[in-house]
């Protein structure tokens, strides 16, 4: 039985279906994210978003959508759906009769006696999405038309019709290649058969509206380029696979590649399977360097705090992968020297390293080997909180860490409105000082250098003496979230 399914009544009800999303991600950091009826409601939605090193490692949406239409007996049926202002057009969701997420997202459409099925697969190890179309049942041949909606923009941005965009194309085998702006990779769209032709009729579809952005009060409209359409004849039982990637691929192998990749996907039979599947996908191997993606679809890869918090769970406790644990940690330390030792706007983040290493040792790692490899980094982090090293945070005479910069949020509560932090939390932050105390205790437990021990043992004791008097709120019977000059 499929792990996740939706019935027709749920699928055609926009108030229900637009709140249910599908997301596929892979080891390169690429993703495919939309709603279960393929109507994009966020600026982050689209069929293919990729990581571009040339643009600072940010994610960029290349392909927003592909709208399907078929013509039979001189009648055209449009299966796509977009919102323009308050209107939805076309309204292809009314033809959806089934959605199945296992093993890949699959939508079934029914128009009269015609049954048409679409399955979406993001390839696991490359920036390529493949869409499999099957004409399951049809009393007559149909003409299938596929219209790609091109984005070529940062996933956090929106685009408008402009004169800079290159609306041209180049033919490739069984398809066409597009590149809207200089510096971007190509987007190569190909079909698995030479019986489909590409017809170039570039046009901007203006005012596409993302309802979730509108609800949140953000800019919500953009214009997308539809460069043309792919068109061909299908008869009952025919299968067509469409590929979207950055490079031209051998189209003769699309069907085989799609089927073999799907066959290797482990079936999802419950929440644990789902968690293990996603634990693996959060570990990105972009450019041969393993990092953790902080979240899909809008968060970044390789963030200090998020990586340290999630690392043990995604590796050690997911499948006991100690090799990946150390590889990710080594890459993080190499990449985050500035934040670890000199400056950061999340003052607690470097101090999580000690907790991660403690977790590693509890899992079974050799404590002496762990400290030999990572001890100098832990000690360097601790030393960086002494007075005169960091501008944003420093140790006070009472041993506690005081964090403060004007109009800067210096913790994980880092939301801003009009350039001002919603929760500044200037002063002594409770979680930062807990991690600070733990880091020093861990270092003193592991370190044998007498000078280090002599220097930091009194500081540890001072912190222990002052923590409760500073943070305990007798009136409320709990620890204070933070303490500043006003208490």
C-alpha cells in the first residue's frame, strides 16, 4: 500500500491541495518543489533549482514549470494550473483523479475516456529532473504539447519581463537549449524520442501570482518566459520521458535511466523510512565536498549552527556513518574559520562544537583520537571569547559571556523588520552561557596541558558560581532567556 495518497475530492479542492507540497532533493543540492497539483504557490517552487558556485553557492531556479496540453478530436485540454491575481488559469487540476507519492510523485489525469499519467523524478546524483508521461488509455491518438516556464533567477527573487533576457535557443538532439542570462548554465530540455519537435514562439506570461507570498505580505508576482513548446503524437500505451538538465544528455537512454533509478528507490513504509530517506538527502556532496543543507527549499548549505546541531542525528544515529560525520565536520571547520574564531552574528554557534564531539564520543568514538584531532579547534574557540578578540561577544569578570552590537541580532533569534532585529537579546544569553560552560568543562576533562588547565579551571568555577544568581528568576521559577542591564 502506498505511504501517501490523495483522492480526487482532496485534489480538486484548492483550499486543501495547495497546502500540500512535494519536494525532491538530491546529493548535489538541487531540488524540485511544488504543490501536489503542480501549482506553484511560493517563489521557491519549481521543477529544477540548482546550486551555482559561480554565484556564491546560492540556489537558482532554472525551470519553474512545464504545462501540458493535449489535443484530441480538435479539442484542447490544458492540464496546467497557475494563479494570475485572483484567477486560476488554466484549471487543469479539475482533471486530476489520483496522486501517489511512492516511489516518486505521480499525478493521474482523466479527461473523458483518456487517462494520462505524469511522474516526476529528480536524479539522485546530478542536476537533472526527468518527467515521465504515459498515455495509459485513449480511444484515439492525441497531440501532446509541453510548454516550459523558464525562471533563471535566485530562489529568493522574482523576475519581470525585461530586454536583457535572451529569448533565443539552440537545437540539441531531441530538444532545445536555453540560457536567459550571461553567466548562467544552460537549461537543456530533451525528449526521449525524435517524434517530438520543438516550436519556438517566445512569450512572457505576466503576473503569475504566488499565493503563499501574498499571504505573508511579500512581493508575489512575476513574469516567466515560455520560449515555445514541444509537440508530438501519442497513442494509447506510449511513454515519453522529458529531461531538464544543465548539459545535453543521451536521450536514447532516458526511459531506461528513469526506470532503473526508480527501481533503486527503497519503498517508504512509515515515518521512520521517511526520516532515514531525508536524513541522507540533507547531506549534500556538491563539488566533491560533503556539507549539510540546512533546509529545503530556501535555506542554505554549510551553515555553522545548523550543521553542528544536526550532524550527529543525520550521520551517527541515522546509519552509523562516522566517516561522513568527520568529513562534514572537517569541511565545516575549514570553511568557517571566520565565524569559529573571530566574528559571528550567532554567538552561541561555535560553542556547539564541544557538544557535537561529546556526542561522537558517547556514540563510541575513541576519546583520545577525537581530542587529538579536534581539541586544538575547541581550545581556539574558547580562547576567542576572551576580552579583546571578538567585537560582538566577550567574557565578563563574572565568567559569563555578554553579547551586544547595536541593532544586530546575535543569536538564533535573528528575524529583522525594516533593518531592526525583532529580538535583539543583548546581554547574557542563557543558551550561549550553557554552551560556554559545557565547552570549558569538556576541554578541561580532555586536555592534559597544565597551563591550559591552570588558566581555565578558575574560570569554570567562576561561571558555576555566577550562572544561577544571574539567570534564575525566583518569581517565575525558571531561568531567564537573557539578562541585560535592565535585568
